[in-house]
C-alpha cells in the first residue's frame, strides 16, 4: 500500500509538472518573469562565487558594489546550473520537493496517500504559490520548501524523540529566513506555533523538558543560521526607515499595507478570473483593489491596482475545508465518544482551522483589525505587502482539505475515521 501511494503521488505530480513546464523542456524557450528575469540572474551568476563573501563589479562606468549574497539554496543552485536552466527549473524543483515533503508529513500524521497527494496539489500547484511564478520571486519558493521541511521535522521530532529532528526543524526555518526574511518571518510565526502545539499534543513530557530540549534548541538553531541575514535586514529595513516613520506614520502605514488582500475579492478563490487575471493583462485585466495607492480615489495618483498572481483554489479544497469545520462543530454537539478517536486529530483540526482564519485575516492587512495589532510588533512595521500571508493561508487550508478528503475516504469505506499517526508513513 505504501509503494502504491508513492507511485500514485509521483505519477500525478510528474504529469502536472510536464503539463505546466512542457514548453520549456526543449531548451529553446526561457521562462519570462518580471522580477527575477534572466538578465538580472545572469549578472548575479557572473558575480558568483565571489559575491558570497562580498563583491565589486567593474562592468559599469563607476562600478557596482553588489554587496554580499547569502550562502543559501538559491544562490548555490544559481552557481551550479546554467542560467537558462535555472530560470526554467528553479520554481518546478522547489515545488516538487515541497510537494514530496508535504506528502511525507501528511502521511506521518496518518493520512491516506490519496488525500496527502491532493493536499500537496492544493498547497503548491494552485493559487498564489504557483501563479507568482510570473513575477519570478525565486526566494519565496525556497521559503515554501524549507517551511514544509520544518513542519516535517517538528512532526518527526515528536514521534521519534530524536534530537536530530530538532536540528532539522530549526535549521530549515533558519534557511527559510536566509532566503527571504519577510515571507520567512510570516511562515515562522505559524511553524513556531505548530512546534508548541505538537509538543503540547504529547502527553508524557514536562514543559521544562519541552522548552529546554526541543523548543529552545530549535529557536537557537534557526536564529544562528539566519543571524547575518537578520542583522543585515535590520540595518537596511528598520534603521533606514526610522526617520520616515517619525515624519509621517500615516504615510508609512499606507506604504506598508498597500498590497492587502481585499475581503470582497474572496470569490476569486473559487471563481477563476472573476476579478481578472493580472494588472495590464490584455485578456482579462485585473480590476480589483489589490495594490491600489492610498491617494488613487481622491487624486487618481499612483496605482489603480497592481497584481501579478492569482488566488484561485477551486471548489474541492474549499468544500473539503468547510466539511471538516462542519464535522468538527457537529461532533461537539453529539453525546458519546468522539469520532476522531484518541490520536489528537480533533486537536489538529482546531489548530489548523484557527491558523487558516488567522492567516486570511492577516493577509487582509489594512482591511483587518487583526493586522493593525500585528503591525505594532517589532520589525513588522517595515514589512510590505500583507497579502504575502496568502501563501501561508494556502498551505493551512490544504492541510484542512487533506483531513476532509481523508475523512470521506475512511467514512465511505466503513473504517474508523480516527487516524493512526504511523499509517501510510513512508
């Protein structure tokens, strides 16, 4: 059964990979992206490996100090691969690896291979986590990869009680922060919460042991790996904008929250292209409010909107999520033993339901009172685009969709829907 599950997942994801990236496999075309374009990446590749320690390029008239490029997954692949191959393959490679890790993680939680496969597709092959390929945003895809590796490490840490998984979980989050700090911090909030939840779920640990043996070393490992990157980000993003914040806090708020997810556009989650596809798209230009400048309504200045990706998820994952939330509420009103059994699935559903709602509210940015509170935290006031939380939301919703499909598969087959933590584990 385990081999069948792996084969099924591999066939599904490989088929999807070929369908999406087929035009690029012949080597005659190069993927077009707006930010991480081939010219910029070619320049960075030419400066490697020297830029890993700090580099000065003299090709322009007065030279160009490109500073220090962090030693991370993205820069190492750029160093190894030819630039056209890197541009064409980097998104697919990161999504494929993230899908495999998500599949293993869900199987470790006791989910069936079919539902784990669907969850991987929802998490990485739909909505923003796939569509932002148009913008390039290569580091974000590495953050997705390492965030899921951290979740798997936390799960294995709890089931095996081996200290090596503490290093894996902490190291993965540190590597995510090195790739891109803002998205890494957003994911880190939820990964950290899951670490606390996963340890709380274990009944035979004192909190002193959970903190000193697991949580503290995990946090130290993450901060140690990302320390240089965090310090550089603090110098450029916090100290550098301090005067702007003092001079005009309202302008700072408008600047930071310009890319906030409009709540009234949630219909786009299940209706593809309902609000248009992208800003400036010839066929189906985006006509919503994402990225709209604060003064647009009064003076018509700045951006009317600016959107590069799409949030379409489809009815299946949304319905599966609603099914699990409905079943969760229904169970609380029923007498007798819980249908979820004693393996902690009920707690999982509560955690991921709350995480999904919180991620969506934070993605709404200036449209949500929750983000106004979140904005007061250190460093957060210098992170632009709350809509980046939609990448977190997509993964948390995918987890609920996995549980929804898994519940249906077990219920219709006449088996107890309660999970066994080791069922289907590769």
